[in-house]
C-alpha cells in the first residue's frame, strides 16, 4: 500500500517535470534544456559525420554519442508513455490508462519521438543503406517542435488557411504545366536536348517561376524569350503568395486571439470590479496561455481595457449629470 | 404522361448528382472524384506523350485513353446542358429552358468544358500541327476549377483588387521600359550584341526585375552596373507587390465575410433566442456556404457570438440591479 | 460682349471635356482614349526606333509621327493652361486667373506634361546626343498616370508610409555596406579582381540581397560562402519588405476609406430615412469618387448598412416589447 | 555660487541641444544635421579607402579626416555622458547622477556610440589587422539609428513578433538541413566534389531556398532535379515569410497605435467639449509623439473623431424628438 502510494507520487512528480507545462521549476527547465541541447548535438553529429575528414578519425566517438543518444531518447519515450496517464486526470477520470497511452502514442508529437529512435533499432533487424539511415536521424530535429509555442499558432494558421493553400498549389501546378508545355512547344526545335520533353521542361518552369533562375536552362529563340518573360511576369508573384497568405493569416489570427483575450478579460472584470494585475495574475496567465499569447501582449490588452473602463465611467458620470435625478428626464 | 413524369424525375436526379452542390450523397461524391481523376490522368497523359520513350511503345494506349476521355467529357457536357434547366427552378420559374441553357453555355465554366473537348473534334475538319493540338488538351486542367471553393474567393479578390493590379502592371511596364532603355543607352557600346536594341534589352530587364537573374545577360561597365543595381533595388519589391496585394486582399475579404456571417447569425438569434448548433445546422450551413467559408470558421464565429451574448446578458442583469425597480433611478 | 460670352462658354466646355472628371460624355471619353493611344504609340515608337532594322527603312515615318505627337501634346498642354481657371471657380472665386494657372503649372501632372514635350524643343537650341534624347521621350509614359485612379491611392499610401520606407532604405544601405565590406575583407585575397574594393564588392551585395543572383560574382572560400549564406538569409526578407509594407498599407488605406464611406452614408441616412440607391445615386457617387473607391465597393457598403439598420430596428422593437408601456420599467 | 548656477544652466542648455527631442531650435537641428553628415562622410571614407587608386594619393587627407572624426565623436560622447543627468530630472529627482549616467552608458544607443570610437583608441594599445580595423569603423553607420523615428517602431514590431521569427528561423533551419541532407544523399555519387558532404551541400540549399540561385551548384541527376524542384517549391515562400510577418506586424502596430490615439483624443474631448486643433496643439502633439505617429495620421484621426461626434449629437437630437419629454415613452 505504501509502496503503491510512493509509485503514484513518483509518477505524478515525473509527469510534472517532463510533460506538465504549467509546472515550471528549475529542475524541469534544466531537463528541457538538456534535451534541446542533445537534439542539437545529434543534428550536428549527423552533419559532421558526412565530412570524411571529421568522421573517420573520430568514428568511435560518433558511435558512442549515438548509443548514448538512443538510450536517452528511449528512456524519455518510455517515461512519457508511463506518466501520460496523469494528464487531465481530474477532468476525465473515466478514461482508462491504456486508452490515454494509446491516444498519446498516436499523437503527432509521440510519432516524431518514436521515429527519432526507430531507425537505430531497425538496424539490428534489416540491413539498410548506412548513409540513408544516418540522414534519417535528422528527424530528431522535429522533436524541437515541442519547445516552440509560436510553431503551434503557425500550424493553426496553416490549417485554417489550408483551402487558400490548396488553391495556390492548384494555380502553381497549372502555371508549371502550362509554362513547361508552352516552352516545350516553342523551344523544342532550337534546343532539342534541354527541352526534349515536357517533364524535362518542367525543370526550367520550376526554376523560373520560383525566381531561383540558376541559368542552366534558358530560352534562346525570340519567341521563347517573349513567352518566358510573359510567364515570369505572370507567375513571379505566385511563388510569394503562400508566404503572403501565411503572414496575413498569422496577423489576423493574432488579432482574433487578442480580441478573444479582451472579451475574456471583460468577463473577469464583471466578477471582479477592478481587475488586479498582481492578485489575478494566475487567472490572467491561464487565459493568456490558452490563447498562446505572450505576457507583453496580455499586459497591453489589460492596460487598454482599464483605460477604456475609466473612460466609460467618466462618460457615465457626465451622462448622469445631464439628467434630472428626480424625474429622469434629460435636462 | 407517365413517361414524361419519369423523364422529369430522371433529369432532376441527374441534376442533383452532377450540378447540385447542396446534394451530397455517396454517389455524387464518387462521380466528382471520377471526373477529377480523369482530368488528372488526362494532364498526365499529355505530359507523358511528350516523352518519346514513353509515347511510341504505347501509342495505341494513349490514343484509346484519349478517345475514352473525349467520350466521357462530351457526355458530361451534354448532360450538363440537359439538366441545367433545374437550377433555380423554384426561384425563377419564368425563364424559359432555352434561355437557361444559353446562359449556362456562355458561363466561364461551360466555356472551359467546351474548349476541353473542342480541339479533338477540330482534328476531323482541319489539319492542325499535332504537337500544338496535344498541348491544347492541357486546357482540361482548368475543369478542376469547379472543385475548388477557395478559387472562387481568390477570383472575387482578384476582381475587387483589379484596379490595384492595373496600377501595378502600369508601374511594371514603366519600370521595364525605363530599365531596358536606360541599360540600352549605357551598355550598347560595351556589349553591342546583347544590348543591341531596347526590345532585346527588355529580356535583361524582365529577368532582373523579377529577380530570376539567369546570368546570361549582365551589365559589364561600371555605369551599367551602377544603373543595374539602382534598378534592381527600386524594382525588386515591385515583383512581389501583386502577391502582397492578393494576400492582403484575401485576408480582408475573409475578414469581411466573417463579419457578414456574424451579422447574419445575429439576425438568426433574434428570431430564435438560443441558436441551436444542431437544430439550426441547416440554416447555418446555408449562410456559411453562400459566403464560401468553411465549417471551422463558422463554428468559431458562433462560439464567440454566444459568449458575447452571455456577457451582455450578465451586463444587463448587473445594470438592472443598479437601478431602483420602482422609480428607475440610479442607486 | 457676345463674343466674350462665347469665349467663356467655349472655355467652360473645353474644361469639361479635357479636365473635368465628373463630366463623362461620349466625346470626353473619346478624347481621353485618343490621348492614351497616342502615348502608347509614342512609347512603342521609341522602343521600335532602337531596332536598326525597323528604324532606317521607316525613318521618315518615325519623324513624321514624332512631329505630329509634339504638335498634339503641345496643343493639349496649352489648352490645359487655358481652361484650368475653370477649376473650383465657384468654391474659390477670389483666386486670380494667373495664380490658378501658376498653381497648375507647378503641379506634378503639369510638370510631366511639360517634360514630355520639352526635349523636342530643346533640340532646336542645343545639340544633345540623339540616342539619349530619344529615350527621354519615354517620359511621356508618365502622362498615363492621369488615367489611373488606383495610382493616386498608391501614391497616397507611399506618402503615408514614407517613414517606414525611409527606415527600410536605411536598413538596406546598412546591409549593403556591411555585406560588401565583410565579403571584401574575406574574399579579397582569393579573388583580388572581383572583390578588389568595397565599391566593387557592392555589385555582389546588391545582386545577392535582392535575390537576383546572376552568378557572375560568387564567394569561393569557405569563410566567404559561410558569410555569404548568413548575409543572404538575413537580408533576403529585406528586399521583399517594401512590397509587403506597400501591400499592407494599401489594404489598410482601402479599409479606412471603406469605413469613412460607411460613416458618410450613415450621415446621409440621417437626413433621408431610407437611402434610395437610385434617387441618391448622385450624392453616393460624389462621396465614392472623393474617396477613390469603385462602384462595387460602395454598393457592398450600402447593402451591409441597410441590413444593419433593419437589424437595429428589429432589435429596438423587441426591446420596446420588453418594457412596460406605462411605467417604462423592464418586465 | 554664481559659477555653479552658470554650470547648471550650461548643462541644461547643452542637454536641450543634443539630447532633448522636444526642444527643436534652429541650432539643435543644425547640430543634428552636422552629425548626420559627418557619419555619412565617415562611411563614404571607409568605402573609398578600400579603392587603392583613391586611397594612396590622398592617404594624409583620409587620416586627417579620421582624426577629426574621432575627436568630434569623442567630444559628442563625453558631452552626452555629462548632460544625460538632466533627463527626467523633474519626474525622478531621487536617482543619483552616477546612476543616471551608468544607465545611459549601458543603453544600446550609448554602446553604439562607444563602439564607434573604441577601435581608433584600441589601435594605440594592440596591433590589429589594419583592413579589419578600418571596416569596423562602418559601425558608425548605426549611430544614424538615433535619427529615424520609424526604426524604433520597426524594432518594437520585431520585438513583438520575435516568437514568430523564432518559429520561422526554426523552420528555415529544418528546411536547410533537410534539403542539404537530401541533395547530399541523392547527388553525392554524380557530383562528388560539389556535394561532398552535408556542410558543402548547405551552400546549394541556402542559395536555392533564398531564391538567389547563382547557378554554380546545380543538381544534375533526374532524382536530384525532382528533389530540388520539390524543395524549391516548398521552401520558396519561406524566405519571404519574415518580410511578410514584419510588414503585417508593422501595419497592425500602426493600426493599434491609431486606435490608442483615438482613445486618448476621446479622453481629451471629455475634458474639453470641442477639441481645438490650434489651442490644444501642444497636448495633441505630446500624445502623438509618444505613440510615434506623424502629424498627418493624427490629423486624420481628429477629423474623423469630430465628424463622428457631430453625427452622434445629431443622432441624439433625433432620438430625443422621438420620445415624449414628459413621460419618457417612445412616440
């Protein structure tokens, strides 16, 4: 019984350290920083291994580091599987443990964690091309996603604007197909080897429409140059369109969240006449974190809100003065 | 009489399947997917045919596929002409059938459909260059426009911002003409063949101003390089301007539509105290589809609206408490 | 006396045709179109003259066309000077004629008109390099500015955002100076001819930071490539910044104008219970044109406004029902 | 005593001239312009010195100018340290002089000032590579930051959007690492020297993803070209993303400030029935300058505000008419 008690306490403590974002102690921060450093070192190692002059003299070191990393990441994965049952324990006590674990294992974050360690174990069962296997370890870079709050907002925006992106991709495909077909018809005679077929002409289309312009494939005939110029002018904006949509979407998402924050704070103000920035810090922080906004943005909204409230009170006072206090009529 | 009844029912059913967007059954979705697949295969075929190594061994296969496609697209076109009289039948019963059909035939979508099959029939009457004719089949790609909701919003934005685009095209023409004339005057002596005339210099101007920069034509004199650098710095933003305008326009169009949606939902709330997300699903969906917004966006607006309503009610209650219920005076 | 009357009437009529934008008859439109066509033909002529194969056989034709254009543009300029006194005659009758004319002559539009014809006359007094003189005629392209409404909004935005642009230009200069100095220090030894001095290295900096990337000057040392990559990553967004600022500024300017339009329409609604789209067309059009918005945008605002008004009326009715009609208390 | 009085007066006067932005006399403007000119001449000198043909014949001139600049900038720095105690003297009289000076010395602006002169003195103690030392003088360009108001707004936006930028840099690093690793695996066999290792492949990745596209390193295999095209299409928008975020952020920051300005002006209107643009010029200017907006923007807000106020008054009058003045009931 006492042993069980200890087991539950330990699990809860470990959960707080490695998964609970609201729990921010010195040790949990150190744990996060250690993992971030290990991931960065892993990626550096993969890059460094590709340089023969660095790899061959230090082969044993690289291998030892890889074994160490695999062990750490495996322990991390198993710990997360173990403690994840603590999440939302109070809110949803009815969900059984195995279901919580399965839900987590199927989440994108957990899949990234698994794929980060899987190739290393794969090596024991099947023989895979070593260079390809090494590069697969770069997948560990994605483990960093966990530590970027803004990435989540960006993903939300990407998801919200996905229809716009589909439309842009559709237009881009039309442009590439049209451009490569057009240049193929026009330049095929003059340069039969580079514009041999439409798929080969697509290299020119992609390189031109994205404005990379290596210069290895260029139209040489007058008609080809004219067509190329037209295509470039029309298509050039297109490549910049997704970035524009994403940037606008991000701005409007942040604007929307700021408005929701304002609305929530207004509600707080109803319960609590003068919202106290210090006393209500916990409530404010909870709302703010839910919306993924940072402290400066929240403070800005609060300051503005209190100022508006003061203005409205002054306005109400002036308004009251203008009415007869006995009959309520306007003077 | 019974036969006629059956004919009308059949036409109505076919209309629902191939044209009515509100009618979403398993079969109508399958029909759409089949057509999308056929279009994609057609485009792939055109691209593949240009590769000699793929075309010559499978010539008969490509031809058979083309015949099959032509037949399917022709039947699709005729069916659409036939059933289009069902559209808005209740709202405008006074418009005669031939007028409805003519209106549809003149619509951009129908013209795309016609041009997609026309070249194949053209072949029987006049002899056209085969390669050019093949590439014309790529026009079928535009048939996909029908299945992209976001494309329509993009076209609306393009239409709304058309004056800005005209201004940008005007500035772009000024830039290209000025840049090519300037570089022609300055570099003509040093490189008489590439900067032989203004039209020839325009190739450099377009390649530079769109930031493609192939590197085949480059100013070599100091004055030319200075002028080229100035032109590039000034003009470089210009190429990205249309994309920026389109992205901003898209963001503000979506914002505007979200506001209209909010207004419509507010109106719904007037008729119906607590808008029920499940019961009123049909009304909500109709408004949402009219505005071309997706389900997530509509839900977001509704949740926000209900929250605001609750807040206003709480505010009204607090307000009521502050007034004497007998004399109406402020306490 | 009668002669004077006729003179005044003629001047007023000519003013309406060539300057008054509110006055839109078939003839005034034809006049505008003729001038636009002449400007475009002039620019085409300048471009065509640079091609020896086109110029020498048709030299007389080109010269005749140039004489004709000079005469037309000169008459146009003189006419504008003559009739400009009619502008705002009612609003400001106190300004003397010579002052009105001087004001117009000093306006940017008038200066463009003058510079378009000046070089041709200059030719009679001093001997200038012919090729340079010809290219100067391209200035006539700017005469088209008069016919683009969106250009004026763009110029307003440019003016409003001028401080942002100054900051961007300042950063750009810092970037170019820093990049060229850095690459000069690093690559000077390896490539003493292309990175001979900082001014020479600036060519590389401009070509790289604007993402043109001709490929004629490239860092070859490892340190140079690393520095080049860093500079490119940091600087690449910068080149797109002015376009982004302009696009955002344009969007917010249009948004602001739409809001002012709404406010003005609301004021119209106060005077006139149900704003009649047909009866009040003139007033609406005047406001709309003042704000430089097109008809679709104005109509959208009106439709939205009427809908909101209807909603408010329904809300007011519901509100009234909730109060006792005798004591005014809330039920 | 009198001497001390004079000393304090002098310090206050010097403070007004070189640090106080609200104090704008002819002399203080001249002082600013002289410093701006000196900075620009310094930067030009550094650039010019790198050209051997300009430097060697005028070596003494360049050196004399450098000595002169060092003396002026040193005096400027010492003067600023001396007079900075005058800042916020009334608001915070309790802070001792040494603390004020230390605070200023640690501010970014003061550090720039110090670094601008430090290398020249460094030369006396240690022997540094002369060319590197010269280039360090370019740091003086940053001294100009003091004179660009828009730069401060841009820095505020950069700071506010820093989380978005971190996310973009993170994605960019993922893209570069992934792209270079992918192309290394695919092209290593075909081009063993250019794609020798992942770090070497990164040069291609950076040059391609930023759309610079020099053309010195290009994939040659079909698989490499396909991968390259995919990477380019996916990544191309990314490079433009920071500019988009910055532009959107700038627009929304300006919008927010305009709203705050409106709110502050509304508060002014409460104290003072009809805000007088001429009489209240000082108050308006103070608020405006605090928010970093220019005069046009402030005027626009005021005009709009007064118009709205007038509208509300008219609305209130109409509203009053519709109610019985005796019983308060709606007529």
